[in-house]
């Protein structure tokens, strides 16, 4: 499959050869970045998706280098799907940013803490195992298929096992920064997928956007579910729940919702699919 994005998503083959991949299918593999070159390629892909495709507003510094960059990149792990390609020039075609609780606590905290009160979730982690924040998820347009998504989840599943994670969480986005555009979806999520109190992060008071905009009886649940972005649908399929309140992110032109996923539920349901006994370590 040809990849038409700028060469800034390319990574030299010898750089990739210096570290193992987690799993490989055909010309695609999933791995954790171990070099600045790989992280730069992931940042370039993020820029193409978030800013070029979805209309986010870059800072002048980001626009100058055409990379999505923030201070969290230096402390996060970066999960990559790489297409090694028939032309011998590997490209990053999918990515996730991963931040473990122990790392967050030693540095600047979780990214989501700028939007949501995480205190209940952090308190619960003392009983359920450490937290993992997922962020900056994106896939190049030509690779938005089951093969790429499955590889990303295989990578995440391996990471969960390695680090004894109890819950994953993060902010997932509805495209468009006007909450009125998402009335049905927000209401559906609130009435059908609200997390229990002990896991229910709440949008910070100064940013809180009510999600229960329609009573449950007025929602066409099937239509609202179909209207959700594919990423949120995927999270719900593996047992995700949502927090209380949306957050309008003007830079990224989105309304964010908080999503939390119990790892035990995911691994018991999907271990055979996402974690292979013969995966390279």
C-alpha cells in the first residue's frame, strides 16, 4: 500500500533494526520508539492528522517544523505502527502516546489533569493497579483499517502486561468545538456509558460542559451510537466508560470526553486476539 505523506514520517531502516518490534503482520509492525528520529516521525504524523486534516491550530513553532510537539513527549512512551514498504523506506503510519502513573507522578502529572479532576481515579488505583494514560492517537488515512488498529492494540496489550496496569484512560474527541453539534452523542454517552462514581473523572468546573443534554427517552440510541467517531466506538466495544462532562478544546477544534477502560475486562475478553504467545519481547 502506497504512503503519500511527507517524508518527515520516514525513519531510517537501520534505526528500526537496532530495536525489536512487538508484533509484525506483512510489511507492518508495531513497536515502542527508542530514538529521537522515531518520535519526530510520530510528531510529523500527528501534525498531518490533527492540523492539516482536522483543522487544529498549531503554534508558530510547530508550524515551522510541521510537527505536533508538547512537553509531554519527553516523558511519554510512543507506540508506533511502521510500514516498511516495498520501496525500503519505512514510515510511521500510526501512533499512540503512553504515560504511566509512576512516570506522571515523578514529572508534571497527567495531561488529562488539565481538563479533568482525576482524584477519584487516582485513589482507586491504590486497589486496582497503576494507571495508564493514552493520548495523541492517530492513523494515516490510507491505513485506517482493521490490520493497523489491531496492531496498535497488540502493542498496548503487551505494554499492559509489562507494567501491570489496572485502568487505561484518556480524552477522546468529537470533531468540532461546538457542544450543540454533539448533543445526541454526549447525551447517549452519559445515559448509556457513564462510569461508576469511583472511576468517574469530572471536567474541571471552569470548563465543564454538561453531557446530559437530552433525557434518555428522547435519544435515538442507535443513531447516536453510529454518529460516534470510530475511536470512541472502539473503546466502547472493549468496555470503556465515560466521565462526567465534556471539555471544549479550541486548539484542536474538538469537544473532548473522558474515557476509562478497566484492563481486566479487556484482557479477559480479548487476550487471545491481542496478545500472542509467540510475540517477540
